[in-house]
């Protein structure tokens, strides 16, 4: 395969990778600063956010559950799952826009004419072991009678919809949301008594847009860095698994508060009376508060996953200046390096994760990492780009290099999720029996 020389490519990426953020309220125009410029964001229209309900049961593929090695836990434990390469996977994808109704329009790349399919045909190969591709029947057996929640922004929802599409091969979900809020939904899988939910909370802590104009006529958010967002903390206690993530929203201008109304600093507020503490400060404090909230919920007995920050891939311009993601294959490990603000955000959240893991252990809570940062840095080919909407649609983020096409590389996140669940708690030994029973679901 022909590849661009490393220096060339790296420097272009460093120069042009800019950040975005997305999806939120309907009409406002947001900007955020990066490299001294202001990046306007108009989130997508939310009118298409409601997922259509399936009018008929989804097609049930034969799911080959037997051909899925459950490797010995000992061998697996020595393997760093997150160090490896993307390798071709001719069997993928495992669903399409025609077999999965859960794909949000903005990630429905095939529907909007993306001509190539190669970006779906890769899987992650850890250097020292194998990561099996997602097996929906196995997953459903593990989560039988349990519940899983995603807490975060639209990229978290992106992973949830990937999971729903992967499960769709075996069974499908019923919308059991208690509110009409389109951004936070709850789904039930009656066949397995499994509950799936997402809680929309892009900052994880309490956040408010205090000025739609702000210091640069671009909008300004107030974050209460010591107050986890009650929209999820009040509803999370009963969940068995919680996957938290946060990312691109932190690039926006923000005011940092503590104790409700004590202004302690800001990020890019351009006010000489307020100390600019950087976005890393806000990002770190947010995760500290989030994990502390989970550790202090007395009835919470679940497993916490941190899905780490995932970089965007705008090249040859910023996101609003013609930047785009047009590559058609992954990078190899020797062709990219995590650096700059991506590295800084990643290290910031990892530090908080390690502290939380220690505190959680004392109280019997398990913390796990979905360490997607570096592997996804290598997937510039997996974004919607201009195929997240009809051609010539009036959307502000015309080329989306932040979210991920479905099917696409984000499906791999669920390969990890299942694998980690399998490794957890020594359940894997019981699988052969369970798998046989599960197989009968499909026949
Ligand atoms: C990366 O490694 C592959 C094989 O390991 C090699 O063929 C390729 O030339 C390397 N690329 C760079 C830029 O070093
Ligand atoms: C899926 O994509 C194909 C190819 O663009 C399109 O013809 C079809 O209508 C889409 N199906 C759905 C259900 O959106
Ligand atoms: C479903 O799972 C919940 C726990 O999440 C449990 O309390 C309930 O009894 C289960 N229902 C059935 C019918 O198994
Ligand atoms: C699988 O099915 C067999 C017989 O149908 C039953 O005895 C066994 O308990 C089942 N195992 C599980 C884990 O459901």
C-alpha cells in the first residue's frame, strides 16, 4: 500500500487537525478558539434525532458464536489490548443501513452516498493476542438481567448506536424512555432483560450557556466544576455498567465555578480579570468530579468504564475552512504519534482515572479503561465527512471529521467492551455452555 511519507503527513496533521464539537441545541452558533482562531459550530438539526421504531423484527442473521475463541484468561492478562495495528477484516461489516434502523442520520454514511466501504473492513489486532470481533449472542448472555449506560456527548451516543446495530443481528430494542427528551433515551431488550440507556451530558458536570455571544460574540459556558450533572447522577445508581466520556465540548470558551458561584478561572474567556486556567484544567476537574460522584453514590455497585478522548481528523484546513477527512485507509503505528493537545487531554483524564480507580477499589467498585485514543488517531478514514447529510444540505459542520460512520471503526469499541466484560469476573469459563444455549436463539 502506498503511503505518504511520515514527515509530510505528521506535519500536516499537526498543522491542521483542529477540533470540533458538535450537536447540541438547534439554532445557536457556537465558536471556540483553537490556534488563535475561532471555530464556529452550528450543531446539527436535532429534528432527525428520534430513532424510528422498527416496524418489523430485524433480519436475524446466523451468528457464528462457536467460531469465537475464548482464550485463556492468563494469556489475555499479559496482553496490552490497546497496543496493536489495524488489520484487514474481509468479513466486516456486520450490518448495513438497511439492516439496522438505529443509525443516526448524521452517521448514516452509506445512505448519503459514501461510495467506498473499505473503511468498514478493518479490525484491531493487539500485538500479543487476539481481539475477537463482537459476538452479539455472547454479549447478550453476559448482560442478561443487567443494565448499561452511556454518559457523555454525541460520540458516546455514536458508540451506543453501534452497539444497538451489532445486537440487532440477534434481537432488538424497545424504546422505554420515560421522557420525551430526544437526547437521552432508554432501551429495553426484552429477550434478555437487558437495559441500555444514554444520558446526554456533554460536560458531565453542571453546565449552562450563560451568554450566547460571550467574549468573542461566540457563546460562553459556565461549568460548575465541583458539581456532577444531576441529569445523570440522579438516575445512574441502578446501572451495572457505566461508560463515561467527554471531549470536544471542552474547546469552547468556558467559565469555571466552584461552590455554586465562586468564579475560579476560565478557558479562553478573554477577560483580563479572570485567570485563564486552560481547558486541561476544566477537563481534569470534570473527570475528578465525575468519578467522585460515582464513588460516593451509596447504592451504586456498577463497573465504570472511561472511554478515553478520541481525536478528530480535519486536514488541509480547519473544520469551517474547508478542512476535511478524505483518507481511505488507516495509518500504521509507525505513521502517527499522539502529541499536542490530544496527548494533553488524554494524559489529563488518565491521571484522574487512576486516582478514581484507587478510591473505587477501596469501596469495591471496578474501573476499566476503553483506551481508544491512539487507535482511533489512526482512523482518519472512518468519519462521515460530507456523507452525514444530503448533498448541499445547509449544515454548519459540513465535513464531519469528529463522529464515526456506522458501520465503521467505532464498532471496534464494542469489540473491546465485550472482551473486557468477558475477562471480568472469571465468567468466561462458563461460556461454552451458555453459548450453545444462545445459539438456539438464532436458529
Ligand atoms: C511502517 O512499518 C511498515 C511495516 O512494519 C513499513 O513497511 C513502513 O515502511 C513503515 N513506514 C514508515 C513511515 O516508517
Ligand atoms: C441505505 O443506503 C442505500 C445506498 O445509498 C440506499 O439506497 C438505501 O435507501 C438506504 N436504506 C435506508 C433504509 O436508508
Ligand atoms: C430483570 O433484571 C432485573 C435486574 O436488572 C431484575 O431485578 C428482574 O427481576 C429481572 N426480570 C426478569 C423477568 O428476569
Ligand atoms: C442450557 O440448556 C440446558 C439444557 O437445555 C440447561 O440444562 C442449562 O441449564 C442451560 N444453561 C444455561 C446457562 O442457561
